[in-house]
């Protein structure tokens, strides 16, 4: 009887959940062995005759699913790694592209700088060749006085007209060549006898017959009339028979901004400077900075320039006036503010202590000067208006006379050595004198043609010097007897017949731009002025220029002479303060 071969599931196969048994031999799935043959008709497996072996095994669905899960997991891991690698590659490519772009920009910038440098070098060599040719021609015509070239010959003149003053940036080492002006030759008027009536029109001030330095430069004066340093030079007036002064550079102090003011202590041992937000004190013996004073409570936004500094007579305090309209009195030893004086409506331009140290006077753009009591902090306002003498101690007619009432900010103040007078220069071209005790306006001194930026009393209190934007200085002789009579209550007030309290007797002409600061030596022998023309001039008290000192690369904003003599301080827009030594050579007038 024929029948299909089949085996009943054993208990072992049933325990496996009905899964057909598989051969435990070497074949573990896949195609059947070569000797086997599929039963294509019945769809089953037909063993050979007499075969009693087990049926060929088949792969289980669970095993297949497990293997597929493993493959899928491996595939997902590979895909994740590939995605990460792709992100990293994109990041690296972006970085490389940015660095490449930066390198290209650097290369372009270097090429541009090389081109600029090449053009500048070519231009410099051309100008240098021209200057050398001119120098050789001059030397052929006039043998040189020395075997070295001056700073002007080395660097050459600026572009443009060779005789025009010019502005330059910090670091520019070229020197100006100002124009020559021929002033009228007039006689200096004699002082009026005291008690005599004042003429209807006062005589004009006379200018010196010769303006120094004029068109002179170090290359055009003999070696005996010039002195040069690494970055400065001094030129002596060739019209004088002999040199009267010698100057040398002692210290150079670099700052972080424009140096607005410089001031020596009364003993000459220290120098204070003011710039943006800070005041500095330097030791003159060592050249080291002793301290830097800055108010942490001051306004933070914008600039806050210290316009004026002043030591108290005992050297314990430093007063600073700034653009925030406040006067700060610093205790130097403690590095803190002792007093804070408020009352001005605009920025403070100038400060000066009285000789006793009890009072301090301030000048402001609000058209007032104030006298402050150091102990109480109270102030007395010195008004620019008042019933002053209708006769003006003047010479020239001021410019912008009609604007005097509206533009009279006080730019500079000074207290006389005896503490009786306050002098102030103003934007309205007028120098004013007040009585300290009463606060009365005594005199308006008219003669300048433009704003007065600086005033200083002579050490004996008998004279006053003013510097103006009209490029001149004036020496005012004070009528001390009339002033004393007024102080004693013996002089008539506001009388047209009274004696003038001051009159201009000397005119100092020579600067080629604004006179910004003036100072007088401790012995009254020398008057010194600083100017926008970047020069400092020494004059005798009669208005004769002795020497011109060029040591800054920008305007000389502030100067001061040591009260003990022998030292000059200069502050400039080139962010530097310098200290110079000077001494008389025994040939002084």
C-alpha cells in the first residue's frame, strides 16, 4: 500500500511549539543536499525507497526575524555614523573656507599696504632728492655753519605753500614755517603822569620793529644761535648781540589724552597735569608719577577733561576744575576729595589759590568768576558787568565789540600776590580787575583784538600780562597807589577824572597763531608764552623775544614756570607734558 511519508510530531517537537525538527547534522538550512530531490508534485519531501531518515530542516521565522533585526540595527548604526561624519565634514569645510577667506583678505591688505608704502617711499625719495639739491645749492652759495643738517632739512617742509602754518597729527615731526609780517614802526607811548586827565583817544600800542622768529628756520641761522635735541630745537633772536638764556629738556611725560593744564607746586618739587578724567602729580627730582587722581563718582559717559589744576601753597591739596562744573579739592596724601564746590553753570576753565591758601578763585564759561572760602565752601560771585571806570585802559580797538555782552566766558583767572586783586581774561577780548574784599569790578582793560585766554600777575604785583587769540601778549602796568587808595576808601568811585588803575605799556608780537598761555618767572625777568603755532617763546619784560622753543607736535595749550625758578612745564595737544630747564647766561637785560 502506498502512502506518503510523514512523521507524527514527537513529544520533543511538540515541546518546541510545533516547529518541525531540523537535522542536527552539518546542514543547517539553505538548499537541500545534492542527493535530495523536491517532490514537485505533492509539494512535500519524498524520501528514497527504504529511507527512514528525518525530514530536511527549514529556517524558522523567528530566527530570520532576529537576523533581520541585527542587520537593520547594524545598518542604522552605520547610517548614524555616516550622518555624523557628514556633519563634521561640513563643519570642517566651512572652517576651512572661512580661514581661506581670511587669508585672502590678509593677503589683499598686505598687498595694499605694500603698494601704499611703495608710493610713499617713492614720493619721499623724490622730495628728499629735491631737498638735497636745494641744500647743495644753498651750501654752494653760502658755506654751512656746521657739518650736520637740522631737523627741518632732514624731514623737509610740509606739502602746500612752504610759508604757511599748518596743523599736523600726533607723531608728525615737521616744523612750521610762518609768514613774515612787517609791523608798523611806532613809538611806545610814555606813561601818563598820575593825576593828569586822560586823552580822548588813547594811543595805540606799538609793535616791536622786528618779529622773531619770522621766516627763520634752524637751517638759516648760525650754529651759535640754535640748539637742537633729538626731537626739539631752540632758536635765538639774531638781532640780539648775545644769547641770554640756555634751555634743555629734562622730563617727558606721556598721557592718554590731550594735556589741558600744567602747574608746579609752590616749592617747585612737583608738577600736576590735567587730562581726560584724571589729574597726575609727578616728582621733579625723579621724573616718576607720584599719584593719579580720578573721581569714581563722576559722570561715566563721554569725556571729562580737567581744564585746570592748582596746588595749595602748603602743597597738601590739589584743586581741579573740570567740564562737569565742579571744583574738587583733593587731599593728596589720602588720595581722596576733601571739598567739592558747586555753583558754576558751565565748565570751569581756570583756578588759582591765594597766597595764604584760604581762598581760591575760579573762572567759568558761565561769564562769572567766583571766590571760594576753603573752610566754609561759600563763594562770592564776581560779575563781568558792573559800574567800572568808563575810561578804558586800552590801545587797540577790540574785534567783535558788539558781542561782548553775550560772549564773555571767563577763560583765565589769577590772584595778585598780596591777595587784593583778581584778574580775569574773557572771550569778549577784555581783561577785568576786581577787588577781592568787596567783589567790586574795578577796571576793564581793553586793547586786545580777540579773546583773552591767559592772565598772570608779576611777582611784585605791579604788573599783569595777558595772552590773546590775536596772537599777541600785553604787559599792563598797575597803578598800585590808586588801587591802594581805593582799597582804603580814599579814592572816588566811578569818577571820569580818577586815575586809571592799569594801562598797557608793552606789546609782545611774534607768535604766528593763538597765544593760549602765559607765565612770568619768579624774579619777574622773563615772560613765557605758549601758542597754537606749537612754539614757546621767552621774552624779556619789555617785549623783546629772546628765543623760540619748538618741542611739541601740536598746540602748546598750557605752560607754567616754577616758583623757585629754573624750570618750565609745557602741556600740549600731542598728549605730552614736558619739563624744561632754563638759566640766564649773565647777558640778560
